C-alpha cells in the first residue's frame, strides 16, 4: 500500500516560525503569543495579528518580515491560499535575506504542493534548500527540511524525502520535529519497500505521543499497521488501529480517518471478518467520498466490490466495481501527474545547468579575447586554439541538447514498457492516416483487442510475468505492421491496430493471424505456464465516414461483444452492439490471460465473426 499525501496539510499546520529578535520586547511578547495560537485557535490568531500589525511601525524589518510569514500561514490555514501565496512570493525574491527567503520559501513550497502545483513547489525547493546553511535557527531549518521531505515523498522520490528527514533526526530536533521526521522515514521506507525494524515503528509512535500530536501520532500508527500487515501480523495491525481509532475520529482530520477505516476494512477482509470489513469500508466512503484521488477511497470500494461478489449480489458488485475503477483511475492519474512534475523540473534544471555552463564558457571567451587584444602580437596561436575549443564545446552542448530533446520526444510518444505508440501518439497517427484515407477515397479498419484473463497473470505469476506478456504481445504484432499502420497500447492490457486501406474482412484476417501468433508465445523458458489469448473487435470506416473517436467506440463495442461471447474470438461491429452497455462481467477489464489448464476456445474466422454479429 503506497502512502499518499497525508502529511502535507499537517506540515502546513505545524510549520514553525523562529523567535523574533529582541529589539522591541512588547512586539516580541505579542508575536510569541500569536505564534502559540497558530494551529489551536485561528480566530484568536487573527485578532492577535491585527494587534501586531498595529505595532509594526516600531518593529524592525526582520520582525515585519516574520509577521508577514505568520499572516500568510494564517491565511493558508483559513482557506485564503491565494492571499498567502501572494504575500510569500514577495518574500522569496533574491533581495530578501537568506534566512527569511528560506523560511518563506519552505512554507510557500508546501502551499504549492497542497494546491497540486507540484512543478512550482519543486522549483522553489531547488532555490531555497541550498540556503539552509545560512539559517542559524534550528527550528526554522528543520521545518524547511521536513517540508521538502514531504513534497519529495509526494512526487515518488522517497530516497530524497528520507534523506531530508534523517538530516533532521541527526540534528537534535524537538519532540514535534522528531515526530514528523520519523513519520517521513517510515513513509519513505514503505514507499521504497525497504526493511523496517520494529524499534523504528515504536520510536515513531513514541515521538508523536510525546509531542501530544494526535493527528501525527495517528499517521505513525497507520504506517506501523501497514508494516505489520506486510509481515503477516494482520491481527496486530487491526488491534493497533482499532485502539487508536476513537482519538483519530475525535481529531476530525478526514484523510486520516479514511486511511484508518480503509486499512481496517482491508485487514478485516483478509482475516475473513466480512461484517467488520463492510462497516469500515462504508465508514471510509463517508469520511472521504469527496477526495476522489485518495488511495483509501479506492481500497474501500474494492473491498465493497469483493464483499458483494462473495454475497452473490451482482448489482451491488457492479456498482462498487464502477466506483472502485473511477477511484483507482483518479489515484493513478494523480500519482503520475506528481511524478511527471518531478521529471519536468529535473529536466529543466539540467537544461538550466547546461545554459549556465555555456554562459560561463562565453564569459571565459570574453576574458580571453580581451587578453588576446592586449597581447595580439604574441597570442594569435593561443587565440585560435581557444576559439576552436569553444566552437567544439558549443557544438558538443548543442548536440547533447538536441539528443535530449529527441529522447524526450520519444518518451512522450512511446509506451515505456512495450516500446510501441502510447495512446496519445497512436491517436495522432491514426487521425493523420484516416485523413489520408478519406482524401484518397479508401476504406480503413480498426482492430482493438484486450488480453483475456490478464489479471490472473499478475495474481498468480506476479507483475513481472504480466510485463513480460505485454512485451511479447507487442513483439508478436509489430512485424505485421506496415509503415502506414498505427499500432499502440491504449492502457493496461488493451491495444489497437489502425489499418488504412483495409476493410473489415481483411482486418479480421489480420486479427486471426495476431491470435495465432499469441498462441505461439511460449513462456516455459521463463517458468511461466500461462497462454496468451485476446478478444478482438473490428470496425470499418468507408470514404467520408465518421471520425476516429466513433471508429474506436465501434471497435471497443465489438471487442466487448467478443468478451461476452466467450473471449478468444473476433467480432465485427454491428449497430446492434451500440445498445449494449459493455462487458457482461465487470471483472473482464481486470483479467486477460488464462493458464494452460484454463478452458480454450478457437479464434473465430472472418465469416464466422460476421455471422456472430448478424
């Protein structure tokens, strides 16, 4: 279970502010009183801030800057993130003192992350984190490191997040910082699937209990429960969560409440306690139904789906599976968008470093040219050598930059696992080919296929076997493609093949040939005992016909007709299929390949496929 973005809001709530300098005692006393209210009583904090702003005329610039940071914190907590961002951005300019820029930048990066602006958050962290050596106040330095660790964990870079957390733990932190950092270490290790000692989980719980932080203590117990469950101690995990659940619910933090109930639903289900699993799954939905991309919500819907199947309630199972699929897709998209934000910022940083290097080289050239002017009589040969070196260097970096651009272009167009077109690039190529067919007055056909019982491969043989199967499918189809064809992976185990100039009958022959190639795939040398088959849907478009989206919808409907007909066959689209709602069994999309002992069915030839859809 991958830990999601639970600590971001908590980080904002506990972000500390350094003590003000003792130049105006009355201001300092009031400031400390206001700082103590920052999470306990936002309304009272607002009144204290008004008093402080009335005293700001007699305060130093440093004190006024820290007052602005506290005001931005209050705005963020009370929902005015735009006002908080505007105020903090004014304090992160190069003219601002390093300590203020570090403190304001750390809080601003956290707000960016909370509002899903991960690219802006990561860029800002790259600017302010190098300033930590200039920050003398330990609490401010720790807050910045913890905020950075939280953000990097969110984008999937758990090694970086753990490094920042361990840096805090090695620097004699206070109880609250010890709690946050030990939680970050547990979260990172769970994300990296690293071994965790029981002493680490107990220390994390103890740190948060000593800090009297019920929300953070709840997260430490949630991480410990994940560790216990992974190590076969599910009953202990249930006991740990159940004991602390009343305090979590009293704290009123929805994502933590949802995580507790979701984990209890999953663990109770694993032990066969179906009534308890149902109760906790429904409590999860009640707590976080509006958080569409939260992983606990997907786990809760999956539990309800599996329970409905056990009870034989088909309608309830269908409804739960639909909700589960939507929640899982939203979570997957959210995770990928965060990971992509990190990759984009990292690439931009590399480009910036290259540009700085080029500018540095140009500056060196100017210095050399000035020296050559002064010593022209003696330095012509040296100048020539320097110019040759510069041209070579500029050419080298231009070449490297071009290579990187081409590599990025391939990354955006290619499915990383199979090496064929991804969905976006497939659609682009297919649309272009369709335009050419319409101009030439030719027909075209689209073949979509979905691997049969594919979920069983992942469940029985592991995800490595599933990846191998998807790669073999791509390798089997690739040699059959002409230069004008488009072949791509639409997602999961679903593929599509666009055939310009082919009618439905020719496309069916291609589909049957593809099926035969799948049957010839043998995984015995890898130790895999399953066979690969697929369900094919074929749709044809004539000159002046519909657009690609309609063609794909028709092929998709035909493919699900093939699945309902028993799989491992080819179906041609018929308008009657449009009235059908999709696969008869909602588990079809999650399953794709049978083992060798699974019942086999022959592929349907073209004429049989036409009769089947008539």
